[in-house]
C-alpha cells in the first residue's frame, strides 16, 4: 500500500485537509494476501479518477460484524462505538468499502449507535464512475466476449438489494455475462457468511462452497466474478477442488475494472 502513497485521515487532518471519501479497507482487505490485491486495485481506481480519499490505517478496527453474527452483542457494540468515535472525530460523511459485511454493518447497524454515514459498496462506486464517463474500459479488449458469471454476495444482494451495479460494471466490458441457475435474490450462499469458512461441513453434506462452485462451472465461465473477499476465498477453494478447472479464474469486479482500464 505504501507505494500508492495513500494518506490516512490523521495525516490529512494534521495538514488541515479533508477527504471526499473514506475507504474502509476491512480486515480481509488489510490482512489477507489475496484480498490485498483487491484493495490495491480499488486504490488504483480512486487515484485514476481523481477522487480525494483516505484510509484510517492503524485506527481502523473490525466493524464488529463477526462478533454480532456470533451473538456477542456486547463485543460488537464495543467495537462499533470505538469506530464511530473515530469516524465522527474526523467528520466522515461518505464511506466506500469492498466488503459486503463491512458495508452492511456500517450502513445498517451503526446508525442506531450514532454513526450516520453515506455508505456505498465498491461496485456501486464503479458503476457511478462508468455512468459519469470516468471509467471507459479502454483496455477492455482482454475481456471482450469472454464468458463471465457473477456470484451475488449475500450481504450485498439479499441483504441490501444491490444486484445491478456489479452486473452493469461487467456488461460495460462487452463481456458475455452468463447467470447461474440460482442468482440474484435466489442466489446460493458460498458459505462464508454462515461461518462455513471456519468449520467442516456437517456429516453427510457437501461443502456449500463446492456446491456453489459447481453451479458456477455449469455456465462454462472463463471468469467467476466476485464482490466480497470472503466469497473470493470460498470460490477459489472450490475451484482448487476441481483439478480440471484450474484455468477458470476468480476475480473481483474491482480487479476486472482496473485491468480493463489499464491500471
């Protein structure tokens, strides 16, 4: 991240400046090696279009989503209130994040605790930038005509009704977007949001990410597009279990957009 010279909110404030948008990196985007590549591409896109943004850096803590979903409301509120105090201290108004779990928590859980922000997912931002003509896919030839299937993250789709933005970003490439038999509001969870990322399947059942990957492969895609770092992990593991399908790539919408714009 250092090579991109990304400022923190603390650095901007010390210089008497502010940011138009705060990029909430999230735990996966900060610490998972694969998700870090998505983080870098989002930053490249923000640099490319000239948006003045910043991150919290070491001041960013977990949103508290895992604690809340595990039933630990006390820990969630401790984490959330710490974040809200920091965000409000910097007078943050608008947040973009690559993680649907962070997106859902910041958008829907924080207002009840005093955290009122405009929160958007990175696919929504990408769609807006495309609509404004700031992203033009000038280097999109590498994706033109390629078969891409998109997996709907639960907390982005069913949780927040964001279905069109990622699809429009992919359609902009003149790619061949093919839908799985279960998609949009009927999409099958990859399992990560239900804690299957951390445990073995119940006896007599198939790994849910394997089942979802098999549905994706039925569309004969060259690329499986994701929009969540945890879905990315589950789908990539599913691909690895299918030795003959190693050529199928799993890429985030931000990675596809960055490549298409020569970033």
